[in-house]
C-alpha cells in the first residue's frame, strides 16, 4: 500500500497570506489527523476528521481550519499567517472506525516558512 | 487534561550503551500507548505500541517498552544502541474513544560511534 502523502513538501509564505496543505491517506483509511511540529513543542494536535466530519480539535485559533472530502483526502488551511506558524505540518491516517487498536501512520510533512 | 511527559530532552550515548527513555502519561482511563521514531530527514515511524495484555511490548529494531499502570509510565528501552539509532523519539497516548493522540515533546538521542 502507498503511504500517506502530503503536498506540497515545502512552502514559503509571507505574513498575512493564507495557505492550503493537502493530505492523501493510506487507501482504506478514513481518519485523518493534522499536527503542528515545532522544535521543543513536539507534535501539537490540530484536528481529526472521519467521514468528512471533524471529530476532535486541539487548542489552535480559528485561523486553522480543515476539511475532509468523500475520498478521505483532507486539506488544512491557515489564514492570516503569522511568523509563529512556521512549522512542519504533519498528517496522519488510521482506519478510524473507532476500534480499540487504532494506529496512526504519518506522512512526510509540509514544511511551512512564514517570512 | 490528558498529557504526555518525556523528561529527557537530549540524550547522548556511546554505541553499545543501554538506553532507557522515560514517558509518563497523565490520564487514568484506558489508553493506548505508542513510541514513534523520527530519523534525520525521514518521517515519523511507529516503533511499538501497547493496547492491552502483556505489559512488555517488543517493537522493531530491538526496542521494547514496559507499561506500568501504577506509575502511568511507558518507558522505552534498548539493551545496546547503535549509531543508526540516532533520531528523535516521541511517546504518544490515545485515550480510547477520543480520536485524539497526545504526543510528548520528544527526546533527541545522539549515539556516538
């Protein structure tokens, strides 16, 4: 099976702009989660989608939003970018059916630099 | 609130030394526990996981972890590290039914050849 793919891999934006990141999960996986990874902070949970519905979200401002499509692909949007949004954004997928033995598989990430 | 603590932020070892990385989770409910590894320039990979049963879990590349419920701990161990184990290690928990994984801040391991 192909792994989780994320596009683009690298992105440079300026403050105030907006950005959209894309994630394609492993075939058959219906749950997609997004994380922000920064040095010293580890992985901070942004949100999780399953069957086009957001099931959980982390403590990020409303500038961070996401959605999931019927084919389970997901997009994450950040509006009005700030310098502090520079980070590696990771997407992870799992079967998502609520089973007790769920395991997430991660993509390579999109590295966003805000100037 | 659910949280995961990794107390060792940076660890430097010589090859063949033994490794133990600490991980503590805060929630008393039923959790699944994971260790992930991120090698330089690569994406996060699953090392091992605990769901239930035998509290001593064996993973890839000779790693193992022990779930101690009374201590809310899930420490990662390897008896003899190699230079190729240089990486960042993340502990994570999933409170069942929440669909929300909580990660620790990571431990950077450097193994000297």
